[in-house]
């Protein structure tokens, strides 16, 4: 058994240099039409080497000068707010409003962001299939399916959704256990109070993973992190998820008290849940629960995982951001290498989680 060629390339950081050069050429054109950054407009280019030399040669002078100028620093602190407002005004009038028609019309996603990730592999794509059928049998909207699959808490209000960033690899190939989808996702209700101030009630704000597993589940299995609520009688378990009313769904008892305190498990067929919840997997999930509010839904050969309020390692909400920068990139070659490296590190984190939950799917047979 061995890793797939794609996984090996990710592990060793191999990229398609021809595709990278094509993106670099396009990036240089983007820099020619994009506005200069606020830093460039205010002070020009900052010479790091000269700054380091200055600091090394004047350390003592800086320390003495600090104590001599301490009274003036207190006055300057009072001016800090006004200066911040001044900078914001400069940004508004000379930054955000600047930009050629070519910059404003430029398709950054399809000309730079998408080709940059494809330098890692052609099957990578900055997209996510919001398909509720991966989690539930009925044809529901994705946000409704998340609730039905016990992956987010119940929603009883009109909600909005926001996608921070997303990525997928060969997802439509149902036989490929390397296939994954990732999404930074927010589900929230927006309202105004009596004073007209806007507020948000957040139902989910985190990351969603979908994996093609090496095993197939008959029916579905749902594993939900529990939370506790303090009462006068002490802490008690609080069910944050959809109430279990379906008589066709079974509540699973693993006879592990620690697991029962941290997770609720339901399944269409109890033997399918026990097939996944081996003693080793129970210990694995308990380790994850110490750091993450994690929930899992398995249906067929699709495993959907949600982690609320935080990232998993380098796989954070913004890790595949495709939004057009507000100013040009300094040092295009270095910045492009950094961006591709961030993509790769996020993908490695996605596979790290996948391999923890589906160890048998790591290698090609």
C-alpha cells in the first residue's frame, strides 16, 4: 500500500512550474492595474535591510531617547485617535476609491486564485457542492440539511449564509477516497434592536469537511458533541441539536461513560454505528473533543464533519480566500509562492483530519 501520487506531491511540495509561471505573468499584469497600497502612498517602499542596520547601530540611543521623550509620548497618545481617523480618511479617499476600470472589472478568481491552486493539481477547484443529499435523504436546502443531520443547532428564524472560502478535490469521482470538499461557512440571523443597532445570532461559524470514505454506511450515523449547562443543581448535559423524534433512528450506547458525556450518537442501524465506533475510534474522537466542537454525519460513503468556532490546524475559514486584493501584491514571486504554500498546508491539514477518521482510506491498494 502507498499514498496516491497526488498525496505524495502534496507531502513533498511538488507543483506544476509551467502553471505557476503562467499565474505569475498574470499576477504582474494585475499589479500593473491595481492601486498602490496605503503604505506605498504614504511612505514609499520600506527598506528592511537599512531599518535593521539602523536598529543595530542605535540600540542604546533608542533606549535613552525613550526615557527622555516619555512625557511627550503621553501627549502623543492623546493624539493617536485623531491620527487614526486621519489615516482612515486617507484610505477612504485615496485608497478604496482608487482603481482603474481595468482593475474594477478584473476577474481575479478565475485568472489568479483558481489557476494558482491548480498549480498543485488540475483536479483541485475553489468550489463546494452545497448538496443536502450528502447528509439526509430528503431534498432539503443545505442549511436545513445541516440541522436535519444534527450538525448545527436548530434554526427557528430566517437565516443568512456566508461562505468565507472553499475548495474541493475530485469530488464527483465517488470511488476516489482522496476526494474531499472544504468550506468556511457561517449561518446566522440578523436583526435590529429598538435603537436601530444591528446584531447577529450565530447558529454556526466554522469549517465544514466532506470526505469520500473507504467504507460505506447503510442508512446514516450521526455523532454530535454535547455541551453542558450550569444550573443550581450543578452541570448537566445540554442538547443543542434537533430533538430526536424519528422512531426509525436508534440512540447508540457505547457503554463508555466518558464518550457518553461528550457525544450523543444516533443511527438508522445500530450495527453500522458500532462498526465505526471501535474502541480505537472512540479514543480518537475523545482526543479531538478536547480541542474541537466536532460533529459527524456519515451516509453512504460520504462523511460530513463540522467544527464550530475554530479551524482545524491550517484549514481555517479563510484558507482558500479568492477575493480580489484591494491593492497590488509586493514582491509577486515571493507572495505567489507563499499563497500556494498556504493552499498546500491547508490541504495537508484536511487530509490529517480525514486520515484520523478514516485510517483505511489513506493508502491506495
